[in-house]
């Protein structure tokens, strides 16, 4: 495991923002850390970077205890927390050069990073004049500058346009597949994580509600039988009378939890016998967006 | 040590285009230039007074305000500017997640502020001596060239530098803790006014109060021993007085206290 925490808790005054969190981030993964705003994602990231003192629990990164190996661990991490930390009176390149000075990285690497995030053209422009997306890209370049083994990115696609989002996503996938990095990325948007993550952790009110591979997440989503027909409301009432649980009704279709193939056949015949024309009937997986909402709203 | 040096260089790199840095250079230049122009225009009044007296008037004009307001306010500003660069850019979090010891980052910042105060005071000496000698070149009736004030002036400014360290540590810590300028500025201003009053009314415990130290240094000069040679009078500056020891003690104590506050502080 690249990151492993046990019983991690943190309070801001009386308010507990992180509750007994056990993160398990495997090497070579893109770990999507999902949760609504205010769930405790940024606080967790700050704990991982030793910016906040852990109240309870332990953090191991690269199998070393964080507190006692702070500098050697941090030297292998690149991070971007909330909005990128950029000196607005310096140009994009100067921001990178300043960081390169602190990390003792060559000037050549600075230019490579500018190239990578497509900021070469704006390298000499003051960062204060950058658009939000450009700042975000500069933030990513700063995080990548030391060629770290582990990248910790807090909402890296915030403020990016669709092209920018795709670029960041492809960059992260490339870093993991080609350069053997591990990426820990937080987001409140499931769709974004779904497209790139190999592993997911879902946090809500400081508590981990789900953790596992993206496949595990798909399998816990209960399949549904979706029936497409006219007069869905009447048909739903009929099914309810016959003891079926109808989970969703709209103008085009209704949904019933999937039990077996036989049960699907029974529903079909029942509707046919009652003179409803069934246009289609099929087994569907609940989409992850809905699952995410279900998981976070149940609490 | 390496982390400290890298951080110190980075401090210079970051601030080299800001007013925080340039004010330390431009302030002595502007004040000495103004004084130069004043003396140049009024040279008839000052013609043929002995060199020592001319220097006293020239350097004394700056030193008079230096102790009361100029130096403490300059320190307030420098301590603020060194920290505000991180507050404004929200870079504390990225600074403290670098693989560099927190002590190195904190002390590099402190010593950079210290360096700026030193630079500013050193330039005051340089520009005072430079413009004085330049005056006597342009107006030979001004006898600046007859007396060498360099050593005395360097001693006075060095003592002022030591006297300012207590204030610097306090203001540095305040600027580190508070984002906005008004809090450290307001506290610094009120504390300075109080310091000047304590020193001027000869309060017996004024030497214990850091914001009185620059003023006490200037007041001390007036009372210092002077030999009465009419051509080459000498003032002896007693650098290590008890107020200077208090200033250094406060500086070290608050610096250490600040470090522990930084260690415990949550990085926003």
C-alpha cells in the first residue's frame, strides 16, 4: 500500500471532521476520493501531508510512519490542495523556477513541465493574469516538478473547461500506466472519478462509506428490471398490488429490483395478460451517480 | 542548513520584484536624497561651520526620526511584507508540504526579514556618508570632507540594528499569525507610540520594553561622552547597554516561541 491509515480522526474544535478513517491506496492505482463538499476530503489530504496534526490514528505512506519520516516521505509526494498556491506577481515560469530552486530540480525540467501542461506560450506572463484553468494547470505542473512517486491532488479539475478536464484525466492515466506513479485524487463528481479511477473511497461527514476497486462499487449497485411501456403509472399500481416493489416510475419506464430471470418473465406475462404493451424489458445496473447519492444520503 | 539556505535564496527570488524588498533600498535613498537637496539649497546657512557640526546636522536629521518612528514602522512593514507574500498567494500549505524542515522555512523567513532591516540601515550609513561627501564636492563651503564620521555612524546604526531585533521578532510573529495588515500594523503603531513616550519621560523600566529601544539608543547618543577637541571631537558609542541585551533576549525568546507556534499551528 502506498497510503495506509488506521483509525484516522481529526477535530476542528468540538466538531469531528474526520472519523476513524482507514484508507488503503494500492501502488499504481488512481484512487478516487469521493465525497460531497464538506465531507472531510481536504482535511484528510492535509493530514496526509502533515499540514494538520493527527488527533487519533496512524498514517503510513510508502510503508513508513508519516510523523517520524516527514521529510523523506514528502520528498516523494507532489500535491495540489484546493486552489493552486501560486505567487501572482511572478510569471508562471518564475513560479516553477522558485519551486525548482527549493527542490533542487533543473531548469530543463521546468521547461518540460511547462510544455506538459501547455503553458510554454504563457510562461512569461504574470500568473495573476492567468485564467482559472491556467492556474490549475500551473498547480499541476508544480506538483509534478520533482517527479514524485505519489501525487495527491485535491479537486484538480476544478475550474477547467471540458478540454482541460479531458487533458488532466489523460495525463493522470498516462502517469499511472506509463510512469508507474500512484495518484490520489479527490472530487465531488462521481462521473469524473468513474472515468479514470481504478479504486474508489467514498467519504461522507468524515466517515468512509465505501472503499474498494471500481468494479466492487459496480457490483454492490443492485441491478434493476427496467420495463418500458405506456401508462407506466397504472402498470406500477398493478405490480404493487401483486406484491412487487416498484422503485422508480416515470413517463417512459418503471423499475423493479432484479431477483431472477424467472421473475423477469413473470412480470412480462403479468403485464401482457393485463393488456399492457411492453416495448422492452431488461436488466440494468443502477448507475453509479445514483448509487453515490444513495450511499451518501442514507447516512 | 541546506534547507535554510535554499529557503533563504527562495525568499530573495520571490520578493526581488516586490515593494517589500525595494522599500528597504529606496527608503534610505529617498530620504538621503531629500536631505541632500535641502542642504544643497540651504548651503549658505551652513557654510563654514566645522565639519563635525555639519555632519551632526546632516546625519542627525535622519537619526532624530529614525528612533522615534521611522525604524519601528519600517520593521512593521518589512515583517509584514515577508509574511504577506505567503498569505496572499495561499502558499503556506505548499511551503510546509515541501521536503524541507519547518525550522528551515521559518528561520529562513525570519533571517530574510532581519537581512532586509540590516540592508536598509547599512544603506542609510552608505547614502548619508556618500551624499555628505558629494555635497562638499559640489559646494566646497560645506566642510563635510574635514571630518570622518563613517565609523561613528556605522556604530550608531549597528546599535540601532540591535535595538530593533526585539521589535522585529514580535512583529514577525504577529504578521505570521494575522493575515491582514491592520492587526500587526495597529499593534505595532500603538506599541511604538507607547515606546517613544516611555523613553521620553525617562520611565525607569523603559529599557525592558522593546518598542522603546530605538528611541533609547538615540537618546543615549545625546548623553554620550564627547571629548572636547575643537577640531576632531569624538563621540563614544556604548553599544552593549542593558536595553540592547533586553532587545536581544526578547528577539531570541520570541523567535523560539514563534517556532513552536508554527509547529502546532494548523496550516489553512
